[in-house]
C-alpha cells in the first residue's frame, strides 16, 4: 500500500455525517500520539480566505456564537455531537450563545473546557496577522504542546463538501474518507434533529455546497439568530427516508471528484462496516496511513468501542424500502459496486 511506513502527517476525516464518524473519533482520541479534534470545523468558520487576519479577529472566529447555533439552542434542538450543554446561570447559556470552539472541540479534549477556552483566548489575541488556515495550524500545534500529541486528526460531520478547500488550505494533510451503507445513513438522518431541521427548512440542497460564512468582526455583537423553530412541528414531521437517501447519495457522488483529484497517498477510504467487523485491522491500517504506531494497548481499547448498530431500514414497509434503495443507488454503486452490505 502506498502509505505503508509513511511519515507522520495530520489528517481530516471527511464524510456525509451519521456514518460512524463520532465512534471513529472516540477511538482515535485514545491514541497517545494523536490530538483528536472533534467537530472543530463543523462550528468554526472554515472559509480559508488568503488575506491575513490578526489574532483578535481569529479569536472572533473561535469565540463568537453563530446565529445558526443560537437558533438550534433557542429552538431546544439537541444533538449528541454537541458536548457542551448550556445551563441557566452558567457561563454560556442558550440566550448568550456558546462559542463555536466550546460546543464540541474543547469538551472532547478536556474535562475543564472553560479553563482551556480562556487559555486559548489569551494565546490567540497575541498572534501576529496571518491567513486563517495558518492560525488554525498554529492553534493545533499549540494544543499538541499543551495537551500532548505529535500529530492532529480533525473530524467533522457533513464535511465531504469541504474536501477541496481543506486540501488546498492544508497541503500537508491526508484525508480519511469514512463511508457507510447509505440506507443506514439515511435512516439515521431521518431521525436526527439537525438533519430533520435542515429537511424542514429546505436546507439539504444548500448543505451540498461548500460552506461560506461572513467574516466576524472582532468585538462586534453577534448577528441575530433566526426565530426559533416549532419543536412540536419538527417532532411530528414525517421525513421520508428516501429524501435523506437522495441527499446522502448526492453527497457521496459529488465528494468523489475532489477525493479523486488528490494524490493517491493522501487518501484512505475506510468503510464503517469493515471498521466494526475488524476494528483492530482497520485501525492499524489507519495508523499506518497517518504514520503513527498501532500499539497493542491502543488497539485493544479502541476496538472495544466498535459496536454494531441496528439496521433500521430492514424494518421499513416494502414500498418505502424500494424508494430508499433507489434513492441510495448512485452512491451505493460508487462505494460498494454490485455487492452491497446485507
């Protein structure tokens, strides 16, 4: 294999979401040589503009609550990926908003995320002007020095549309394409509040495109959030699995091009089914790709997190299953050929 014995290199996981990437991140977090960054670019602005920004503006990227997340919290929408739960009387609340870096990335790294948040703030505002990608790169290096780790590994859900921009901004990085049977992904999306909200608000098509965001002004008040969503309406909505299947398939089909244009030794395709069936072998393959040692202790601990999930699409009525299968077919043929997982 092209990456065997490769030098150590940082890596991104790119995926559709609802494909087991959180489980993979939790496995990676156990490796002593890897700084695991979970959902960092889900919430932090990933528009890598080439013009230099100073440290205060970079800190605004990390600390200014976004209208999208304030909308989710004001609507009472909760997703497992968000680890920081605001509470009345706490430092960050649904009303004030939660800083992007605090939502998942810092609680994933430490049991004292607010203290680490303050440390990062003091460090960030003192940084000289540089392009945003270089600020992120410097922060990752600082976190490795502060928390340990020789290489960083970033995983964000619904990240396939950002492959090209991430590859251009981080030419030293490699890419792990994590994929899963689209029927399973679609069923999970149809029951996930954030994906259901996107479906209800007509946002699935927008999510297929690379994300852009306005430049946050240092010290400026956050822009207003949209009006809260009707939770009862969201809970009662019937989301056809086939709609999510078409969304998933389009993500995979569109994501294939940017991945194919990368040098072969920068890409590792990793199937969720294989990861769960043979976790030690697949994790060893992933470690070799990044260039870190696959120690027996890490493999044992990480493999213990590999747990099969129920395949809910098997329980669908025959007509809905047929619609879902047809919707997923382009992406499934791309990933699995003619032999699909049972």
